[in-house]
C-alpha cells in the first residue's frame, strides 16, 4: 500500500477542517424545535438556559431573538382577538340577561294581577268557585288514579292467570307426550311378545 504524500495529507486535512467548520456553522444556525412547538414560557426558559450573561448583558442569536419576538407578537395578537371576542360574548350575554330580567318583571306583574283577581273561574261560561273547582278536579283525578290502579291490578292478575294456564298446558302436553311414548313402547312390546308367542306355537307344531 502506497504511503500518502505530504501534499495529499495536507489537502485531506484542509478538507476535513472545512467540513467540520461547515457542520459547526450549520448546527449553530439550526433553529431549536422548542421555538416552534412549545409554549412561550418553555421558549423563554430555553433562551435563559442556553444563553450566557456577560457584564449584565445576555447574548442571544439574532435569528432566535427574531423568532421569539414573532412568537410573542403572534401570541399577543391571538390573546387580543380572544379578549375582544370574549368582550363581545359578555356584552351579548348582558343584553340577554337584561331582556330576561324585563320579561321576568312583566311576568311577575301579570302573575300578581291574576292572583289578585276574583276567586272564581269560568267553566263552559259558568262562574265556578275556584276551591270547588279544584276539589272537583282533584276528585276526578283521584277517581282516575283509582280506576287505573284497579285496571293495573286486574291486568296483572290476568297476566298471572294466563302465565299459569300456559304453564299447566305445557305440563299437560309434556305428560301426554310421555304417556303416548310409554303407551307406544308398551304396545310395541306386547306386539313383539305376541309375535314371539305365535312363532313359538308354529314351531311346536
């Protein structure tokens, strides 16, 4: 293997140093990912950790400073828009609350007027005392509830009877099937015994 000459070695050394310098510069100019994805608090913490203080001055790369400045401006702009939207929403809600208060006041006044009206009600054009009307209506309601309760009990009783009847019918059907099966087996045994007896008698002849 041929030894490398001094000019060749010097040329290779220069290329290596240039490559290292280029990689170092590229690494320095790469923008940190935290300035793209993380919150402002994380970004400021990152700048604080990665920069040094010299004679009360903090040195920061210009591109990182501009990126952080743009991020802060975007955040402030977004926050300002959100605050404006929330103010509009609050204003709309306040207007709705005022409308509801007015409606409540009107409804309350009408309710007081109805409450102060004479203690009677018209039913089919006939003046009826409210207390008597309420008593009559509650009597009807109680009667309907009683009828419904009685109907429910009758329905429940009929359902129970139907269920028991179906169960008894099923049991009877099963018993009949068992009886029919037993009878058929007995008849078959009897027929076989009769056949064997006839064969026996024929053999004796």
